C-alpha cells in the first residue's frame, strides 16, 4: 500500500472512531436528560415609584430541561421570572413572558415553555391623604363606672396606597379598646385598623386613646 493510501486509511479509521465516540457521548447525554415543571414567582423590576400593582401578581409554570441531576435538585426558589416595568403607566398592562425572562442556575438548563405566556397587571397611582380616626370601644367598665370622654390623639392619620382604595376610606378606627376591668380613667396606644393590605399608615404608627371614667355616687347612709 502506498504512503498516500495508508494516510487516507488512517484518516478514515480516525473519523470512524471519532464518530463512534460522538455517538456514545451523545447517547449518554440523551439518557441523562430530564424535564421538570416548576411553579415560579414573578419579580417586577424598575416599577415607577408612583405606581403600585393592585392585582394579585400571578405565579407561572415553567417547564425546564437539562441534566437529570441538576433538574432533580432544582427547587421553586431556584427559578425566578423577571419582568421589566420601566416606563409603564397606570391601568391594565399585558406583559409577554419569554425564556429570556426566566432566571435559572447554571447554563445547562433550558426553558421549554412558560404558562401563561402573557400576564395582565393592574397598576394604580399612589396617593397620600389625611383621614380622621375614632376609637372602637368594647366591653363594660368595672364597678359601675361610666364613660364620660373618649379622645383620640392625634385624631387624624396620614395613609398611603393605591388611589382607588385610598379615596374610598372616609374614616379609620383603632382598637377594639376593651373597657373590661377598668374602673378608673386610663389611656393606651393602639394601631389603626386598615381595610386593605395595600394601604398603610405613613404617620403616626400608633394612636393614643384617652378614656375618662366616672364612678357612680356612693349611696348615702341612713343617718346622713
């Protein structure tokens, strides 16, 4: 066999060996692949400070594929869906979700699908206003005492939240403040009761209620 023929024979053998190794490696890789569906939370980036999300942010199902060991160890908190809300305005916003929105550990895990692929968010402008506060009293004073004065200090608080919710609030209450076991005037600090978790008190965090009690007159004796 000529030297040229021998060289080509070596090349063919080397090519066959390389193809065989590639096939075995590819087969092992295919056998070690797995899939998993994760329910992931959505994180919103760059939302304007003057807006608040008033709809319930949804969770999404993300189908992932990759090395079977990495897929097996994957937990819901390892996967996050990032949504950019820069430049959005108040109202309903439809956001499309793509594989690029999904953050996963490592480079070998692939995103196969996201469900739903579009989510709708309701955004409202943030508003701050002052509203009056009253005290809710429960129970009965001890020893026949009667309530003569109830004073809330301060009598107004500043609240903040979505405009559509804040404007529905005309008055807030603190308490309930129990009168049970009290026979003398007393005072206590109490938080303001808020009707919506998206609304919060800016100031003050606690309100003081002062309650004046009068005791019943002592009956006169027979000799008086």
